[in-house]
C-alpha cells in the first residue's frame, strides 16, 4: 500500500522534483526504493 501510494505521488511530480524525491526515498526507505521505482 505504501509503495503504491509513493509511486502514485512520484508520478504526479514535475520532473525537477522527481530527482529530489527519489533521493529522499532512497535515504529513508532504502529497502522499499527498488520496489517503488522498479530498478
């Protein structure tokens, strides 16, 4: 549920904000990061 919400939020962001958001997620939720962004 959290993953879906974050991915949804991420997709709504303008491109310049996406980079920052990704960095924050990687710091706060490194374990979720790959699942959220499918990397």
